[in-house]
C-alpha cells in the first residue's frame, strides 16, 4: 500500500512498518508511519508540514485506538500524543503545532487503549527536520 500525499510519493516496508513521505507543491514535506500486520494496516500517523499538523487515523475495527506520538528537539524530551479513539475509518484526527525552521521532530504510530492510555504496538521512532 502506497499512500499518495502531495504531488509525489515513496514507500518502504520494513517488518510491519510503512514509512511514507511526500513533497507538497510548495516544497514542504509530509511524513507518515504506519503500524500494521500481514492482515493490513492498523494505524497511520505523522507530521504534515504544509498544514503544520500532527495527524493520526485508526484503520482497523479491532477495539483499539490509533495514536501518534512525537517529541520535539531530542529523544529525551517529553512525548506528546494524539489519539484517534472514536472508531476505525472515521477520518483523520489532527492538531496544529507551529515549529521553528530546522526543528528536529521524532514520531511514531501506535495502537493503544484510550481508557488507560496504554500503548500496545508501536512503530520504531523516526525523525524529520522542519523546513
């Protein structure tokens, strides 16, 4: 599965992790990671630079929620979370964040239990630098 974002796309499959990036017409990039299995993708989440938004989408009706987590600056900084907890395939949840140019962002997609905020399965952390 390759998702098309902006006017270009690329993808890489690595043991259940799918990384998607795209170049927008204005030149800013969007980067998404997914947690999945051989049965399909569960959660897609990431950073959409053209809109300055973190986004997450739960793609499986499995009773779990989708989560995107991010850290700003370094891996030792506190992790922030955005949950998609109102059912699968209901569209994207998003939150707008403004960062300075050349800010390092670390992020990952996870499945979790919203009621306890417990994470079940996560992609490895990946990073990008804002343009």
